[in-house]
């Protein structure tokens, strides 16, 4: 599935995003190591999912890709340009090539703007001065996200729309500049079960139609399978497993991925009859992460004198890249 | 329908709210039964009235209620006939308690969590503080919170631990029924699975029954003995969990089940087109008819509740 013939759109190399902690406003008090050494390539038209629990660094990673955080170390290359070095006009141009779908659609839409103004905003910012041209593009994108007839919606305000419709507006805004990459941060976690599938299918349809590259960030493994080609599992600032999606759900390799799968339910009445076996404890603080493998204090398969000492390298197992000493 | 094994039996429970635009029929003729040491799941999407149902059961009503009636039998006694004082003394937090939605953010930030868990004992059973704290410590063990957390404040605890504290608080007075309103919706996958392990254990170890209110079909199967599906203020199906998760009967239940993405089966999820009706002016007849692929002429009339081998379905398809 990892098609090596495709050209690389986004390349992330040993990315570190640390946030400095200060004592009394000026004394240095350590770092929150939100993203700590992440490396991957994303090709044109490829969909990847980043899966992890809250606080694992997936949102920091995404914000860095969007150019909202500055990398502490490492670099992000987008079409052979180093994102960290972009400023002014070049940064704006870069941002117009990435769409961003936020988690909470209601929070992401300005309550005082109607749908037309919300969708026009990116066009205005990017210098499309002709109002007729703007209206044409707004109507076209409304059709893409299946909010038709457009006239019924253009003059509505976000609070007059249902959650699913709001999320369609957010998606429309993300794709109106015809980006090459869309970053979707938990796009369906605030929506109802039946609407969730509808929005995911809409995103997938758009992705296929325009050969968009999509980074889908989620905590829900069960939706990943229908939406992405490759999955990266993150734990405490590190990517612990990279694998094609079908292979990941059939044979998860990293003990943390196994735990995540075990904790995910399918609707089945037999679930009520048994306890789930889960690692105890909670994800570590990112200020002072555990030495060696960060999962070792919770890991059922820990190897003494190794896992707590040395940070695991990535090992190739079938199509998986696993950062775990078990696969040495 | 009621047998000796029935702990809680609800008939025609109705709760309407007054708004500027007219009455909102949030809960409309809800019915279900709950046995001892059983868990019933109230399954529904946002806006179907499931949180209002929790409020109606515990009489935690806002001021704009325009209609509140029906029958709720708790151990054979109709608690809807009690006056407020009787209800407060005999039912709320004594025999029926609640873990509210976003319970982890409902803890008092300036009280130690141990005191908060002990408080219902002091108020409802009039016990001394030390004794109540002892009871709280016991509850902490049941829900898997270290006992030395009694002296901590809410902000010192993780989300999962706070949720466990809220569960301990609902259990401390040994109620017969605990209503859980979306107990895990804000938690991470692993934490969520851990909380369900705790709930399963509590159901086995204590004399307690659960009413689990949720929109999450997959995780609801972790606890369910019975399932009641709610749509637009009404119950459309009440079924045994094994039969429900295998093959639900009502068209809405079927479509809801088909919309669940599955991790372990390669089955493309399908969505339900359209939107639920407004509860301000719900359509006459079946409320799901407008979205139902199987609707026919009859559906414009109010459907009866049909008993199909013990499963109750509010649908004309099963009536002959």
C-alpha cells in the first residue's frame, strides 16, 4: 500500500516540538516534549491516520504542520520547501495549500458571520477580488459538500444549522482554496453515530475526487479502517507503530496498539460477559517521560534491563515499522 | 409485563418543556422495565430526549416544565405520587442516584473528594463524618481509586480517576438504581474500557442496577442486559441485549446499528439520511417515517407497541 512511485508531498524528519515551562514567568523549568522525534513521508493523494489518546502529541504535531507551532528541532518539507523557514507571503501561500477541518464545528465557525461570509473569507484573504468569482466558487464548494440548494444556506448563521451541516461548512471552507493537503483533527468526534459516517464518506469522496492528501487525526480506531491507507499510532510524543491499515487491525504489533485495539468495542452482547484485559496506569507526563521506551511502565511484555534503559529503535516487521524491543 | 423480579418499571413517562416557540416534547410516553442487578441501556442520538429522561426520573427539573406525568414504580411503589419532601427523603440519592454527564467536571473544586463522596451519607443517613468517610473509603476500593486519594482535590486527579470518584459518590448510599448519563463520553479509549470494567464488577459485587444513557452503541454493549432505543422523545424498541445486538427489529434500530464502524469486521458503515424531527412539532404518526425506507400508508397513524416474542417494537411493520 505504501506506494513508493508516488511523489512525496510532505516530509517530516526527526521533528521535535517542545514547549518551554517557566517558573514565576521567567525561570526555566523544563520542557513539555509534546512531539519528540517524529519522522514520516506523506505522498500526493495519500490518506494517513494518526491515532492516539489525548495528550499524546497528535494535535501539537498537526499544529506544527499547519505552521502554528515552530519546530524545536527537525524539519517539515512541503513540496521541497522548508515550512519552518517560511515567512510573510510564502507562509500565506503555504497555508492556502493546506485545509484544516477542526474538531468542534460550532466553535470553529464565527457566530456573527453567515455561511456566505464564512466561505468567502479564505478567498478574500487570498486576493480574489471579483465578487462574482467568489460567489461562483462558494456555490461550487457548497455543491461539493452537498449543501444544496445553496440559496437555502448562504444566508444562515452557524447556530441555525445542525451539527452535521456545520461540519460540512467547515469542510467546504477547508477545500475552497483547492488545497493539496487537508488536516482533519477529530472531524467527527462531536457528531452523532449516523452523521459521523455521512461526514467521513463525504471527506473520502472529496479525497478521491481531487486526489487530496489527508491527515486524519483521531482517537477512534474503528473509523480509521474505512478512511485511511496507513496508520501511525502515537504514544507520549512518539510514533510507536506505522502500518497499512488492514494489516494493523489484523495483526497489531506494538503492545500499545494491541491495548488500544483490545479497548475498542464492537457492538456485541458478549462484551458484557467478560472483563477487558488492559494495561493499568495512565499516559506519562510529557515533562518528564519515562526513560527508555515510554510505554514500559504499563507494558505487559516489558523486557527487564532493556526497555527501561534504552529507547527502542524502529524495527521492520512485515509491512510494519514498530518501535519496540520485542521485534529486535 | 411486570414480574416479581422488576425493580423499576416506567410507564408513559412524559416531560414537556415550555419555550417561546411552544412546548418541546422531550420525553413522550417512555416505558421500560429494569430488573434487580441488571443494566438497561437507553440508546439514542443527541436531542432525542435521553438526558431529559434522566432528569425526569430523578425529578431534577428546570422551571419551564409544562407537563410531567406518568408512572414510575420503584420496587412496586409509584414514586410519581410522592410529594417533593417524600421524594427527597426516600428516593433521590437514597434509592436512585445519578452520575451526571461530564461528571468529572461536576466535582466541587474546593472540597476534598473524600468529603464529597461522604456527603450524601451525612445528609441522607445522618451518620457521623468519620463513619461516612469510612464508607467513602470502602467505595473508593470498589471503584479502584487508592484510599489515600480521599484527601485530594479534584484538580489533582486525572479524568478517569475523577469519573471513578463520581461513580463512588453515586454508590455510597447503596441505592438500588444508578443512572449513568454518558459516563465515558469525554474519556480516552483505554480509560473508557477501564471504567466499563469497574461498572461490570460493581454490577456483580453490589446490589445495584444501572440505567446507562448513551449514544455510543459499541461501548453500550459492554454493560447491557437490555436495550431501549429512543427516537424523538419516544421509545421505539425495548429488547434483550443478545437479540438486539444480533438483530434489532425497528427500522431505526437497524439503521443505527448499520451506522457503527466495526473494527473487527470489514463491513462498510451506512448512514441514515435526513434529520430527526423537531420536538417542538413532531409529526403525527410514526416519528421516524420520513427517514424510514420501509414506510407505508399506515405510518401516518400513531404506531402501536407490538410484542414480538418478548421484544417490544413501536412499528406498524410488526402489527397484524
